[in-house]
C-alpha cells in the first residue's frame, strides 16, 4: 500500500506537467487528436497493448500482469479516465489557463493524468498483478456518450473476457484528498426536454391578430416548475433547469414559434416516466389553450449511475486502509450531476468515486463549482489519485485469485 503512495509522490511532478499541458489546450467532443497524442506519448515507454478508437479518438491500453501465481485465464480490471473539456472561456488566471475558447472546467485533465500515473505505477509493480488491467482513456463524456462508443468498440473485453470490475475517479471542489462515494445510486440520470410552441406570428402592435406563442411558453415554464414541486415524490427528487429560450429576433415582431430547452436530472425510472409524460401533457394542454400547438422532444441521455453494493463496500474498506479513515466519506444521498460511466457500470460491477481537489488557499465562499469558468483544482492530488486506482487494481485481482 504505502509503496504506491510513495510512488505517487515521486510521479507527481511529471503528472502535474502532463495535466497542465492538457489543461492549456482542451478539446471537446469525441475527437481529441492532441489529447490522444499526449496520452499515447505518455505511455510510449511502457510495455502495454495500446489500441485507438475507430469512431472516436479513444485510447485503450492493456497491461498484462506477471505475478508468479497468475493463471492463464486470469481476469481483468478496468480503470477509466475521461479526457474531454467544455466549450467554455476560461477565467481563472492560472498561468496554464486555456485560451482556445474551451476549458477543462470539470477536471478531466486530472482524470487523464491520474490514469496515466496509475498505468506507470502498475507497470512498475506488474509482478503484483494476478491478472490484467484495462486503461480506458475516454473522449466525449460531456454530452457525447463516449463511453457507449468505446463499449461498442470492445473496451470491456479489451484484455480477453469481460472485465470483472470497473473503477473510476472524478475530482470535485470538496476538501482536498477526501474520497467520497456510496453504494447503489450515486449520480442522477441526465435527460433533455425541448419544447417548441407553434402559433401564428404578426406585428407586435396587433397581438389580437396573432396566436402568440410567447405567453404560452412563459406559462409552460412556470407550470413545469410547479410540476416538480407538486407532482413529484419528495424522496425521489427531480432537478429541472431551463437553460435555453428562443423567440423573435426583432423587438416588434410576434414570432410564429417560441421554444425552450431544459436539462432534467432523475434518480429512478419512476420519476423519469412521470416527468416525461407530464411535461408532454402540460405542453400540449397549455399550447391548445392559447390557440397554438406544441412540439415536444424528450431525450434520455445518460442513465442513473449505480455503484455495485458488494464492490463499493469493498472499495470503501480499501480506500480507508490506503489513505486512512479520515479521508473516506460514505455519502448518505446521491448527487445530481450525471456521468456516462453509468453505461460501464450497467455491464460491469464497480464503483465510481469523488476525490476532493479544493485548493487550500481558496476560501469555501470563493470556490467555484465544476463547469464554472472560474473553477480551479489542486493538482497535488494526482499522486494519491494514481495510487488509489493502482491499489484497487492490484487488490481486486488478488481478491479474485483468493490471495487478498
């Protein structure tokens, strides 16, 4: 255990250099050619089986363990790090801040560098591996479902048989170095509601001659917010945030249509079914009352992220043993952000964890959240992040072999 933490301290400067290089030039979506090249370069001197994606610039690296008691049909464990940024202009003032209109505002640059660190540690300690490790460097987490693309291309079976367990870490702006997770539902499912109200446009001075979609849309927005508080089970919450509005391009024109889009986070199939059905009913009813029609599109993006009960109980114990009990927190409730690692966890039992990376010199009241143009992370957590992933891979394969 402690040799991995020591290795993390030794690797830290190189991992910080890689992270800051990635941070300065973030790429978005499924095609991250520069990021892919940086990862491949960082792994080039290791004895890994490296493949790249066909439909995305993913990197999959397989490390074959060389433990003396390794069996020929030894299993594999999967470790994942996402690589993409967000289309957001950075405003942190960091010396390595991005200037290309994109930003690593969710910490994926740390996820990538931390997974490189885990690969380097495990390569150095491959004689302790009683099986294989798959390193999943994933593009397109931020709304592009890169996880499913990689699954379709075979990442779960990259080492041979399907991996027996999967682990991932996401940095947060919580206290530095504290790992938090929970069994069962950890994160919400992500959905998008788009509604367009179609009316009959006209001149702004003569609303009586038009069927104005704007009042209908405004009424619908209020009704949707009321629906969340009046139609949804209190202990199975939904978060709806209306983030886009569109109507006329000119101040004196009543538009022929008006629209909004909303992100909706759900924690169960029951709440998902309710909000999908009720939002359509509201849109069509309110539009009809205003002499308009409604076009409704409800898109289910990412499912709920569900940690395996047994794997996560085991992980909580392992993290406590590695980092100390004061650096482990078992969450009492799920959190509402979404994550496409959920698709991996639908197929492979495993655990997703949060790792606090709040800088010590930033007061709580000034700490911005993930996805903010002002968010900063303390990348001194990279050594421990890499050691945590490496330890889980070694220990889980030992458990499978019955020698833990």
